[in-house]
């Protein structure tokens, strides 16, 4: 399928995942010897137009970072040049099916890279690329514009507008791709300086009846977005139709290729290993800041570029604040600590939650609630198939949770109707069961969670129970307890594969893990 492998068996993906994890560990700990050959992505071979080892484009390449790549065919780690090309072609095909070329002279997609955000004065935040732009180009630098054009009969062009090479600026900020690499490495048909976008675009597409696709409503690069807006306001584009491309790109992104599935497993493996070290090191009297620091240091040591979001490290009653990120209180003996975190591995995110006892042992009320959440998670995982959706699983979760909480007297046993039981359970778990996962933590937000979960989709399952100290209608032994368990799951043709399966979640396994660090 031209490098886009959306259907794969559980056996195949487990084999490739094992090789990927071995490769990550070998990169992070080179002193550890391995006789196993490093994995390669099984995608169609594609040779870049220029193999010069001197080509410094400001991001990893097989020449500058050979330890991160499986071969010369890859544009970014594990993702080949051919796969990026196939993504662009598939997008234009989708758009053409949406609006026939009989109605327009051509389809034109215009996407902007993110701009560099400034923290203070001239100190930038770490750069994070617009994921749709990255998905279609592989270019991971700020202030660029990509233009895709499809004209009859079926001719496609890929243009890149990029920052020009400037030795003086690169002395301070590092290399950028420049026009040469835009063509030679990223395989643009033509490349231009970013400053020439308006003139080139007007000259090339003026007085044509084009369907122009942009990201409507949300564009993080306001400067480029304004420039594009001014261009389209010209009378020369009055006969054009301006459409929103976001849904079409996200509909592609929600279905992962084989290579993407491997990258997401790698991200989950790094996050899981980091979590294990955090759990081992937990001690009463520590600040919540310490697990935060251990998570970040371990993820980076294992090859991740950064955390996928500010982690939640919530001890005791603070776990009942769902987005608690202060992480500045003390972890008290007898409390549980809930940690929700993850990392980004070369553009692909993980999102994991575990809850464990600070002192290494669950109390009986803590264990009772924890086992309820765990049973619900396991049952929801087994219910994943090609017919269920995130929304249908959410309904299942609420019903199961309601039944479990009835058993321990937290929900009235007289409630028998499913809708009423789900509403009652929603008071204890106010958030959705999960979300799509991929290049973003909350991936593809425009894709409805009523979509059937088919092979190649990756998502989280994260049931929870939250009982604040202020809940006077609940027995005192349960007050101040907040529990969530979250796994990352890949759908395969053979069913769900839990990507975070190596991170313990059984009570006995968690207590043993904590004991191993004492």
C-alpha cells in the first residue's frame, strides 16, 4: 500500500515492537551489548535526491544522526520519504473526491508551520511543530509554508516556502533547512524564500477557479496566517472557494501506519520504563516535584525529546483535581499518589496514568476502590473491537462502574435503569473514558469519538474514581481518594494491543515494584 500499512497482525506488530524497544535501549545505553540486528521500517524504499553528508538541515537525518534511523530511506526516524509522499498524495485524492476537479481548475492546500514562541525578551520556548504540517512534510522548523497543488488530469506539485540559509543567524540559532534541502531532502518540487510567498502564490494561481484548503479557525502562526489571508483577499482569487482542510488531515492521522504504530509503542515503552523508576523511588515526605523530575529525566535518558504535557503528580485529596499540575505539595504516609504523564518520541506521544500508595501498601478502602477501577479498565479493554467506539465504551465504563459502586454502597442499589446508573457513576468519574492518541496527546480532536475502532487506531482507556474530602454523603474511609489507571491501546486485526502492558497495574505487582526500590 505504498508504505501506508494500516492493517497488521498482533504477531507482526509485537515482533517489530520488540525490535524497536531493543533499538531504543541500545541508543540510550550503548554499553549494553546486543546481538540482535536493529529493526527497519518495512516501507517502500525511497532515495533522497541528495546524499551529501555535509547537508545540515537543522534536524536529524540519517547522515547526522545515524543512531536514530533505520536507513537512508527514512526522512524522520522510522518514517520514510515515500510515506510522506504517500500522505500528500492521499490527502489530495481525498480532497478531489470531496470536490470534483470538474468544478475547479485545481485543488490547493496551504499549511503553515508554527512560529517560535518567546518566553521572555529573546528567550524562546522549546519549539513544537504544527502536527498537520509535520505529518505531511517531515519539516520540523518554524516559519515555513507548504503548498500542495493538484491539477488535471492528476498532476501534483509540492512547494515549500522556507527561511533562507543565513550563516550569521545560524551562528546563534543553529541551521535551518533552506531552499536546497527543501528540494533535495524533503522532496519539494520547488522551493522559495518565505518572504516571496505572496508574490509567487499570486503569480502562479491568479485568475484561476481554485478550491483552496487551509486550516480555518485555528492557525498557530498568526503572522503567516495573516499573510495568507491578505493574499486570498485579492480580487484575483474572487472566484476561488476557501475550505477547511483540518478534518481531512485528521481523518488520515487517526489511522496509523505500521511505522507510526511502532513509534507510538516506542513512546509508550519509554514512558512505562520511566514510570517504573518513579514508582520505585517514591517515599513518604518527598515533594510531588520529585516524581515529576524523575519522570522527565528518565524519559529524556531513554531517548524522548520532551514530556507530552505537564504531568499530574497529585498526592492524597489533590488527585480529585483532574488537571492538578502544581506538583509542589508533600507526599504523606498513608496517601495514594496519582501520576498522569507521558513523553514525545520523535513526534509521537504517550499518555499514561498510574496510582500507587506512597508508603508501599494499599489500605483496604484504597485497595477496594483501586480494584474496582482496574476491573472496569480490563473489561473495557476486552470490549474493544471493530464495532465499538470510544463513546460506546464510555457508556460501558459508566455502567460497569455504577454496578461496582453499588456493591460497596456508594450508589443506591435501587437504581436499575442503565441511564440512571450511568448518571450516578458520572458523579464519581466526570471525564470521558479516553481519547485518540498520536502526534498529539489529545489527538485528532475533530474526529468524533463515535467512530468505530478499527485496525491502526491508537487511543487511551482511563477510567477513574474521584471522591473528594468534601463528599460528606460518602463513608469517611473513602473520602480524599482519587484513582485513575490509564493505558495506551493499539487496535490490530487481532484485537486490542495494550502498548503500556509492561507497566504494572495489579496491586501485588505495584507493591512488589515499590518494595524493590526500598
